[in-house]
């Protein structure tokens, strides 16, 4: 565990010794305590927003033979009850943290990394530097998959060849500083104040990726309309990493193979490395 891992604390994943050490830090450092409280609220906000989106999708398509107004009224009450239960759950977690995953993930315990390759790698791939930053902490502990992700986490921001409008300069500045929680909060504000577009989807998908939310990142990345053709190579790489975060190598590997087999792909060497590690 990283020292003072806020996400692990909020997810109830610290052991007794780590929890005591963390709570001692909370009592002695008011600034750190405020940081923990801010991240807790942001996590609640994200999960509540995802819940709202799912309910809105259901509200838009009432069953045949049911009056729309009565359908929406009934589901509105159900949503209020569900939302109330959600916040009651978080209040209980404040008293006794427990490990509860946000979304069901595949069982990745059977993932076996391939044996070391004996053949000589192409010179171009041998010159590929290691990623500058490690992959995020996995939502489901998998000591075999995490080292593979660390070797493939080529996600520096901003991506080469990708430009964003000045309307999101504040967000891109936070992402460049790797302040992903703050960036996600700002993206949520912008998303609620304007019509969703490819820029917001791309940035939010990337932000969720860096926060280890593979399933949620794919939800946004898969909704891009690709009005910016220059984004396609980076989007393809992000999708491969998103599937890998979920432990689904069967969906990740074809994406990396396509990258590795595209001669002019800007992430060609990274794709070759991914294929070597996964096949």
C-alpha cells in the first residue's frame, strides 16, 4: 500500500495497522483530513451521477400500455428511495469502512502472464522507454495483472497530436498536473452545464481511466462520435487499456494487435509491446 492511500481508506481496504496509521494522520494533519473529505464527496458525486444516468435511461422508455406520467412518477419514487439508501450506506461506511466494489468486475484471478519471450525483440521496440507513471491501483486486487499494466501505462497528457478547445483549458491544466480527482469534479460541472460532446467524453474517459475505473472509462470512450479523426489512435490505445483494467484480456488483445499491425500508427511500438506481454 502507498503511504496514506486515500482510495484504499475510502474503499475499506486498509488492514488494522494501516487504518490506525491513517487515522492518526487524519487527527494530526487538518489539511490532509480536508483532502480526504473532498475526495470522499467527489466519489459520492460520481457514483450518484452514474446512478442518475441509469435511471434517466429507464425513464425515457416506459413499458407499452403504461402512461408515461404514471411511469415516471413511480420510478421517481423508486429512485428517491434508492438514492436515500445509497447515502445511508455511505453514512454507515463512515463509522465502519467496508470494501464494496462500485461495479461488478470479471474474475481476473486466473490471469497468467506469459513466460519471458526468448526471441530477440525488434530494435525499434527495444528502444521504447518505460512508462513515466505506473498504472492506477486496481479495483480488484490482482498481483499478476498489475505489473503488466505498469509496463503498458503510456498515458502522458496531453497526448501527442491531440488538441483541445480553450473552453476546457482549466480541465486540461489539472490533467497535465495529474490532479485527476479535481479534474473529474470540474468535468462533472461542465457536463451538467452544457450538452455532452466528444471533448468532454474524451477527457472524462481518460480521467476515469487514470482513476482505475475501467468499466466507466469505456462507457465514455465508446460514446465518442469521432468528429476528430486525429483522436482515433489515442482513443484506440485508451480502449485497450480500459479493457485491460477490467481484467478482460480477450477484448484488449485484439485492439493491441490492430495497433501493432498498423505500420504508421503513432503507438505502434507500444502495441507491439502489449501483444508480446499478453499473447
